[in-house]
C-alpha cells in the first residue's frame, strides 16, 4: 500500500493522463496515414511520368523489336562496264535469307557464259561485304572468301559444280545462300535444283539441293537437305 501523501507508481494511468495522451496518439496515427498516402501518391506519379501503368502483377512485355527492316535497296552496285549484268543473290537478314539486287561481271565475250562462270561470279558477290544500304537494312553474309567453285569432274553431269570443300562441311547459313542464289540461274537444272559436291569426285558424291520456302525461312536446315545424285 502506498504511503499517505505519495502518488502510486504502479497501477493504471489516471483518467486525466489517458485523456492527455489520446490526442497525441491520434496525431501520430494521422501523420502515419498522411505519410503513407504521400508515399503512395509519389510512386503513382513516378509510374505515370515514366509511362508505366501501375500493377500488382508482373507484365511480360515480350522480346525487344528488331530494328532490321530487311527491305532490299532499290538497286545494287552500279552496273558499269562491259560484261556486267544485274543479278540477284541471297543474303542473311535476321533468321532468314532474302534476295537483293547486285551487278556482277560475267564475261566480256558475246557468247553466253558457261554455268561455272555464272557460279563464280555469283559466289564472288556472296563473299563481298554488304553495301552500306544493305547493312543499314540488316543484311549480312555467311559466305567466307575462301570458298571456291569449279566445274564438273570428268564424265560428270554438265551442270554439276565442285566446291573446294564438301557442302556439308560449310556453315549451313552459307550453303543456303549459295543454293538459293544459284537456283534461279543457268547453274541449276530444269527443276531449279543445284548439284554440288566436294573437291574429290571419288570421295565426295554429288548431291542435289533445292531452294525451298523452308530453306529460305530456316537456312540452318540447308546442310541436311541434300539428296544423293544416283
């Protein structure tokens, strides 16, 4: 029991003390709610300023759009000088191969060029880097400058071509470019198929390749698309 004349330090606060503390608690609670509202508003304003819609669920925006237009330039390299003609070759753009116009030197002679001459002129174009306009549109080439082509082996089919390496050893993207570039020219047979083999006629059998829509859309399939020439 507390001594007479001394306030008790133990028991509950007096009514007057509780009444004095209540406004302070209400004030602190009000400030807390106000701060929370201000913070929420600031976040909403930041999101709106950045063009982001507030959401509680993660949003998958998808893959970033490609900047490659893949639109072939109106004209290729200038066709100047005797023996130069306009040709179409296939270049890479994103995951496909698409045709572009180029100017190539075939022959200075009046007689029509042999298929192997056409093949060499086209291959030379494939090995050249894209023009500034082609590169700006997203075009590139996978055909390296060491690739060479020659005519048929002795007693071989007239339109057969021999690469300096077996076709299946080339990068598939490069092979697709070569096949589709050759397919619509005198290099191909009447079915627009291209006969290709490696340098050794005994060990590297000829195969027929067709420039299909599948190959143009998925050039990585070219290396496995050859059919043995019987």
